[in-house]
């Protein structure tokens, strides 16, 4: 592995909360044990229920994280991009994957195995504190998602998701905030636990109100403050 690639992996580990407390030389040891793999669009990285023993860090690209619902449909719980990660729970318990991950665009991923992680944890137990904080944050986010699904109507769930996407991927322009992703309506439907047809009708209604503009799988939020006001009024 070249020095540039190794440095990239050390920096990637620095984005993972449980490794930020580690000295650079310790992250270097972990980085030397990591592997890299590329995934084509639509290629599965892991399936829900697969054996879990690896942390995945996205170096480049985008990955969809989804879970199977009791009704047999798929619900997207996160979009993971460069510098972000998933699979950290498997480093702790080694249990089957709780979600499916699939590449949405050409993606380069760094992999850290559970064996390498546990060796690090034994030597640097302070990393466990950061890990617990990160897992708590993610659990709160999951609880909030469940609360939205059970208490909010579809329009509010969709508005909330669009604002989240705008916060993470938005690009400000003269005409509003463009969500910098090519999103199919099926993708949005899976994120808010609805059908594509329901999402289509809701998006069209918001567009007719002048709040959104829909163009070639691109969504522009024309009036973000008005959408935020709708969420605030309910929350």
C-alpha cells in the first residue's frame, strides 16, 4: 500500500468518533490492517442478516442503508457518503447485520475487521466511551424516525426528510436549495415508508404550492423556511 493510500485511511479513521481519541500512531496501526474494495452502482455491500464482523468507511461514493419492514417492504434509514461509515455495531457484538447496504454510485470503501478493532480496544479502552456516545446518538435518531412514522402524516414525514437531505447534500442557488442527489421517487418512498404513488402525489402538491421544484430526479427546495415552519408547528 502506498503512503498516500495509507494516509487516506488514517484520515478516514479520524472521522469515526470512537477512533478520534486515539493517537495518530495508533490509527496508523489500524489503517495498516484495513482493506479497500470498490463497488459498482447497485452492488450489495452486505445484506441484512449476513454475519457481521466489519466496519465500512466510505472513501468515495454513496451507499444506501435499508432495513426490511414487517410488511415485507424496504425502508431506507440512511444515505452514507464519503467520510461517513456504517457497520460499527458488528465490531462490538459480531452479530448478524441489522441492515442491508448497497452502493448507489461507484464507491470506494475501506474495511476494518472486528479482530483488529478488538485488539485496539483492549489496548485503548477509552475508545469504548466514544463508541457508546456515537451509538446513543444513532439510537436517538432511530427513535425519532420511528416517532415520525407513527405520529406524522406522509407530507410531514416527506418534508422532514427533504430538509434532512438538504442539510446534508444541499447546494444553495438563486432559486433555492438544490438537493445534490439524483433521487428516484422510489428512493424517497423507501425513506418515509410510503408507496411511490403516494410520494409522487405529495411532491406534486408541494410543487403546486410553490415550495418545491422537480426536475430530472433533482429536487429544489424553493421555500425552505416555509417547510421548516410546518415541521416546527407540529414538533
